[in-house]
């Protein structure tokens, strides 16, 4: 009787096992080889979320890449700009220095100094700004292929951001990321000033006769800035008096 019960119980156990299906195979780690839909979703979702962040924050990532050289102690190369009459660069306000908090700081860091004098002719004030100068249209265009660039010069606050400016030869650095400034209306200026007592502006030229044009007084001057325009009617012009 006991034996029959034992056999029946064993038979009952075996039938239940067959109905339950095969026993899941355990891996060495103790995890089953079966992965539920919930577990699969938990594995995939972080990757999908990270991909979405990359797509949405492309600009933020680009800014971070641009900022990395600053974290690495980026230093601009030392350079030199010949003296002459230049225009201030248009559009440089959107360009930011690397490796420094300001453009004047970037210049000081490049040359290893703590103090700089304004590069404007005749000025002895401390340079507190880094002024972008339009050197030439060729240099502006070359920056598109990683050459040329825009010179950044040491300048005092009062001279920074004004019109045409005459500078002495000066130490500088070159900004390769500055938007190009190609204003074809900008004429090449000389370092000859109009001698008219009411003017003093920089002139354009020389032409083939070594003459210069003053756009303010609208007359022609010689290499000394003196008017050589016959019958000149400009105010303060000795030639017209």
C-alpha cells in the first residue's frame, strides 16, 4: 500500500513536470538564457536616450569641443603686424578667444607679459582690449582654408572700435575663427593725413602721380598732405583761399 502511494506520487510528480515545460538552462553567472521584453527595453533605452541627446545638443557639444583647448591651456602663436593705417574689423564681436578670458589676455599669454601699451601711433596708454584689425582682403579669404586670419592687436579702450586707425608696428596674435570681413566699399588708406586744419583725415592712395585723395574734404593732396587741387572749395583749405 505504501509502495503504491509512493509510485502514484512519483507518477504524479512526473506528470506535473511534463506539463511545466523544460527547465530553463542556467548560465555560469546564474542568470537564465531567457530575456524578457522588459529587460530588453531596460538595456536598449539608455542607448536610445543618449543618441537623442547627441542629436538635440549638437550645438552644445560643438561649444564644448571649442572650449576643450582652453581647458588644455591653449596658447596663440606670437606674431607681428607692420605699422600702417588699418580699419577695425567688422564682425569680430562674435569671435571668442581660446585659452583666455579676453583677447588682451590671450595676447599677454602668448607673449608671456602682464602689461602692454596701446599700439595706436602716439598713444602711451595701457592696452586693455584686443582689437581685431582688417589687414587685407587676401588674409581674410585665406582664413577660410586655415591660413591668413585676422590680427588681434593690443589697444586702449578709447581707441578700440573707432574708424580707420594708424598703428605702430606691434606684437599681435591671429584669430583664425573670426568671421571674414570683406567690405568692398573699404578703400585702401595711406598713412598720409590731410593737412587741412579742419580735417586731418587719412587719405587714399597714392595714384600713379603719387597724389592722395581726401574723402572728407574731397580734394587731392600731395605726399605732405597739402592740397594741390586747383580752385579747391573745401573749408579751411589754403589752396582755395
